[in-house]
C-alpha cells in the first residue's frame, strides 16, 4: 500500500516489496522470502522480475502475504491497473476473515472494530486507500473519491491520511506526478480494473 516513509529513509523501490511486517510474513509460503530476494536481485530486469513475482503468485494466490507482494510489485512498477486489482484482492481476503460484505461499498463502521485498528481492519483500510490511490492515477477520479469517502467514513480520525489524499486528488494538476494518469499506465491490461477482484 502507499507508504509514508520519510524520503531520506527510503530504500530503493525494489527493497520494499519484501520488507514486510512480521504479520505479513507469517502469511507467506516458507520459500517465498528467498524468491523475493531474487525479485529484488533482478529488479532492473523487468520481465525477469515479473516472471519471478508471477511464480510467487501462482504458488499461493489465496495467501494474504502473496497478494500484498503482488500489490507492492505493481505499485512500485507504476502499473496502477494491476496494483488496483491486487489492492482489491487484499480487501476480498480481509473481508472474508472479518465477516464483512464482499462489496466494500456495503461496509459500515459497526460491522468491525475499525476504531481500534486490529491488524486486519487496519490492513483493510490501507488496502481501500491503496485502491483509491491507484484508481486516481488511472484517471478514474469519481471511483477513487468514492473509495476515499468510505475510508473517511470508517476512519473519521484520519489516521490513514485520507483528507490529505483528497486534497491531492482535488488539487492542481501536475502535483509531482503523484496520482495523475501516466502515459502507458495500463498498457498491460486491456480491461478495466475489476470492481471486485477475481483473486
């Protein structure tokens, strides 16, 4: 998901896809960490790196950690259509475990303990924020703002920075290229990002 690490502390983009929180790591198959190091080693070889990531996905597509890996890979590759797909796949996985409706639009604050940020509810909110961010980069601003509305509804304290993101979404164009459409942004997928992930 989009990260807030200070610029001075950031590692090269490739490093971050396997620098997972312990909880994330517990949801990865045993040999995945070695494969992630291979992805990083081949980060500048786009096709090779993606082949390695696809191998990880094919090994355990229904695993939360693998879905997060897939999201981060495509996010740092600036391939927002695929990133949006995997953010939605994370929401699906988490919604099932939390007993939430499959459609994030139907989720209400009383359905889970969003106020105290259990790890799953926090990841659910982060995933929806990530989905909103990538839709905005694709130029699908109305859908992006709808997702951001839901984040703000469930996180009224703004811990995830949704109000600040809204300012960026609605602000002047040319904002450091953060969320606005890029040429060839979705060239890999012919279809739109799914409204509900196929996993």
